[in-house]
């Protein structure tokens, strides 16, 4: 399940980055980009924590 959420975060990151590269500097583009980074970080952190048994 964490891999699915991480992949959704990656897709959102790609879309947000593409919008920023094309000059769309709306607040939504920044929120989506940074939110997706936080989502991927949380999933990676939780999966590492699960592997260590903590």
C-alpha cells in the first residue's frame, strides 16, 4: 500500500514540476510539488521503519 501511495506522490510531483517548468507559477503548482515530496518522504520513512521492526 505504501508503494502505491508513493507512486501517486511521484505522479503528482511530475505534474507539478512540469507546470513549474512551463512557467505556471500558481500557488497550486507549488503546493502540489512540495506536498508530493512530503508524501513520498513519509512513505519511504514508514517503509524503512516497517523493515526495521520499529
